[in-house]
C-alpha cells in the first residue's frame, strides 16, 4: 500500500484564517467543556426537583458522552459528504436546543433526552471543526493551526470546570445549561459569518457501517460506564463487552467489502495513524481521570467551594497557554518520538506527583498540575497534527471524527478506571465500624451520613483512595505512552529509510 500525503486543491478559502481558527477553537472548548462542567453540577441536580436515582444520575452525566463518542466518526463523514460548514452549524443549533431543553427539563426522562440531543450536537460540531479549519488554512500553515487547535482542545475540561463553577456559584444548574445554549447560538452566528463552504465529497455514506460502529460503541461504553457501578464481572457488563467485540468484528468485515467505507480498517496499518490515535486516547485517559478525582478532592479534602474547586485546576492551563505555539518547532528540531517521550513522562510523572501531594499545601499540589499540563501541551498539538496528516485532506471530517472518538473513549475509560480504583481504596481505608456497614458506603456523602462524627477519618480515607487511583492512572499512562513512542520511532525510521512511502 502506498501512502501519499494528499494536498487537494482548495478553490475557496476564508481570508481570515486566524478568525476561523479562533471560532473553531471556541466551539471545541464549548462542547468539550460541558463534559467536565456537569460533574460540578451533580450535587445540585441530586438535591433539586428532578430527584434522580443513583443510576439515573449516572446516565444524566454520561448520556452526553455516550452519544458524543458514538456519532463523531459518522458526523465527520457527513461533513465531508454534505459540507463541513453546514454540518457544523447544524451541530451548534442542535447543541443549543439540547442545552435549552435540559435547562427546562421537568423530569428525568426529559433530562436524559436533552443530554442525548446535546451529545448529538457535540458529535456534529467537533469533527467538523477540524474540517472547517483544514479548508480555511493554506497547506503551509495548516500544521501550526492544527497544533494550536489541538492544544486549545485540551483546555476544554479546564474551561468547563472554571466557567461551570462560576455559573453554579451564582445560579442553579438550570442557569448553567441556559448560558450554554445562548453561547452555542452566538457561536453559530460567528461560524456562519467567518467559515466558507467547502467542496462536497462524492463519497457515499455508509449506513450499515454507521449502525454497526455506533452499536458496538454503545455496547463498549455501556460496559465502561456501568463497570464501576455493577461490577466488572457482572453479567450485564461482561455481555456488553462481548457484544461490543462481536459487533466490532462484524463492522470490520463489512467495511472491508464496501467501496466507500465509513472508516477503512486498513488505514490502521499506517503506523502514524494508529500510534497517534492511541496516544490521544491515553492523554485524555489521564486528563479526565485527574479531573474526576481532583474536583472531589479539592471540595472534600481541602474544603473548597464549587467555584474554588473549578479554579483549582487552572495551573494545568499555564503550559498550554504559554508554550503550545512552540511545540511544532520542538518537533522539527528534536523529532516526534523525543517530544512524545517528554510528554508522557511529564503526564505520568505529574500524576504520580499529584498522588503524593494530596495532603500538602496547595502550592505544592499546583506545581504538579503544571507538570501534567506540560505533558498535555507537548502531546496534544503533536498528536492532532499527526492524526490529521495521516489521512488525505478530503477526509478531514473523518480524521476529526477519529480524533474525537479517541478523546471520548479515553475520557470515559479514565473516569471509569480512576473511579473504580478510588472507590475500592476509599472503602478499604474507612474506619472499621463504617466499612462494615451493610451496604458499605461507596461515597464520602454516604460515609458521613453513616458516621457524622468521623469526618476526619473519612476524608483521609478518600484522600488515600485518590492517591491510589492517580498512581494507577500514572502507571497505565506510562505503559501505553511507551508503546506510542516505540511505534513513532519505527514510523520515523520507515519515513527516512530507502523504502519510505511504501507499505
């Protein structure tokens, strides 16, 4: 198989590519930020008029991520087929409608439908941000623009924590969703003004592949989300993983036989594509695992308000804001493997450092967040540019969908793994009288209800659980990061060897 870096002719391009970059970055931060912001709203939703059960609350949080992750690749393909600007605008309007419905939801079923609708909008938005940016940017500037977009996309969780905390501090969760809806409408007007229509692909859509891939993704994410709650060995979780694996195999077989597949599985033979996708996955695994643990630790362990907890993650943003534009220069000077090595060492080392600083003064804790942020700053632009370059520009929507899918899978699995380890370690370190309850408390709130006079011991058990969970995340990030770097080294040798370009 011969791989050629395609540079299709661009007949129309917006004059202000910097304005387009700003617009798509803002849209990306909006849809990624809502993933994190909802976690801060959980206490208010629990105490509010919806009165959700524990399982209903879990799906209020995760319905957005499930639909988002399932549809990003088909949504990217739809943008290539029908025009990326139009699909992006449709996504922003759908996102706004879902957020508005959530703000007015009178009961749990309506809330769940609203979250799913918002996830559909996000799926339409994120991959087509990449497509619009590729179309708007001259080839010689495209790598730097994608690097900036990749770095800014990593700030979505930080912005969601900060802005969500601020809105929840002055209003209710309904106010938060209302502001999100209005913001999406403003961004839709902005995108309509600055983005130019792109040429439509002649490739037909692949409805069978879309259904198979979406169903397999739902099954897999169901297992990931329900694993901590029902147990990883429960019949429903094991069945979900089996169904996901079987449907995934059927999808691969079907895609290999159609003339215009949704995502050709043979593309993963390209080392750059497979390693960059895996790298994006593990980067978001670490980041959202940290966000999940950090928000609760700052509130329970340090007594921070919801706003202060949101602001407490800001040190992560310092490297992203100050160093992202220089990352491609580092890549050109030192090479992709070297940059990714430093990135994954920083992420895994920073997670390990945070795990040891849970009881230290905040400045020491914040310093380790800066180390983690440095890893994100190096990894996200490098991986985003590599993923996009691995596919021809006429498939920029699919490339964006693949990036989005790996991000959402990493986020979901990071939360699930960190949450599972945290809960197990927390329960194991509770005082014996509290731990032996039937059932044993699984959250700080439940433990405080069971033993209100042992708050200090309960909070210490929670901090111990956070430390154990973050050390687990650090180890997994280091191991998978080593695999990504190894593949990147081999890909670099193939590119520079006498048979480079042949596969």
